[in-house]
C-alpha cells in the first residue's frame, strides 16, 4: 500500500529545518567575525580611570566636534644623534574652530607638556596637524622607550574652541616590547 505524507507535516518540517539552518549559519558567521579584545585598566596622572586596548591598531577618539584621527611617535634625526617626535592629527566638525590646543602626557607623574599651539590653523578637511620637537631617548618624554617590557601611555588633548567651550580627549597608546625594540634600533640605542 502506498502511503503519502501528511500535507500539513511537510511544510512545517521544511520551515523548522530552514529556521534551524539559518540560525546555525548566523551563529557560525558571528563566531567567525568575533575577535578577542583585551584591555588594561589604568589610572592617569590626572586621576582619570580608563581602559586601554592592548592593540597597536590606530583608534579614533571623538566627542563629536573634535576627533583624534591619528597619533604617532617616530624616530627623527637630531643634531646630536637620533630622537623621537610625536605627530598629531585632529579633525574638527564643520563650523567649529579651535582657539588653542594643548597635548600632555598624563601617563605618569609628573604630567609632561608635549605640545602647545595657541593659534591653530586648520588644513583642508578641517584637520589640524602638528609635530612636536625632537626628544632625545634619554629625556623624560622618551625614556619609556628604554624599558624592555610593554608600555601603556595616555595623552590628553585639551582643545579650547573659539566659541569658549573646552574639549578634553584622552588618547591611549599600547606599545609592545617588540615595537619598542624596533624603535630603539632606529634610534641607534640598542
């Protein structure tokens, strides 16, 4: 005797099977996209507690009107050997204008002033770009490069705007030991 499947059971089984398949594919795809992320919790010299991503990826810090697009430290020739400079790029929202910009290293006591610009000029695209003076590997601004372990640094950007408001952003930097070793080699200090 020939038996036919019950018509109501077939569509339901197909629907449940399709739902299960789609759920499995979604979970599988999400699992492939998940990246482990690690962070260190630090307290800056000015008393602010923050999480620093333990990654060398460039991050963007913003509060809306002001964004830190880039922060770099780079080896540079000096009159007496090689030194390190800090490079900054801030982006400002359309219609905003900075009146003064200060960059401080707030990683440790004492707080170090890295750069001041009391008459910032914006370039095309509302960007502010600047490079600090060169620092010897032995001075306070760069001596952290001489340690052999990983380092976490935090730089505070204080931006006074033409409209009288003040924006304070902190840029965390994780510097792994291997990168410090490479920079020391570039500086010629081992």
